[in-house]
C-alpha cells in the first residue's frame, strides 16, 4: 500500500504524541530509509484536528509536517519516521517511530 508518491508535495503528515509539546522550543520530524535520512522542522497543531479514519489529533499533543517538493524524490522505499521535541536545555523528548511506504506513480 502506498502512503505517499515520490512526486507528491503539500500532503500533511500528522503525528499524535503522548505528551504536551505546546512549550517545545523546536519540533523536528526525522525520516530514514535505505535512500538516506533527512529531517525537517514541523509545527504543533494550533487546534484539535479530526481526520476521518484516524480520529482526533490534540492541539497540545499533535505535530504537523507538510511534505515539501523533493522530500521523497530519492525513489520508492519504506521510511521510518519519528518526532523529536526540544524544550530549551531542560529536556528532549523522542516519539515512537512509525513506518510508511513511498512509491513511484504507476507502480502497483
């Protein structure tokens, strides 16, 4: 099953975390696959967000990343992703990881 195609961008990636990140000084999402690893700054959700089939993402516990052009242009792969939140110099919290599939358009 394909979650993202290699040429897609503008697609939202929402991650529901088990802790309040509203006071985080930085929130980053990291992606890793056989094609390489990259990270990007993401934002906290400003309001509770409901997604059909997924439920409610809490404003205080939700991180959002919008896929940028070229993010997954390295080719089809299974990616592992996780979120890291830094709270100044006092704490750094890391979420559980999750996997998703990136495919080339037209692949079965």
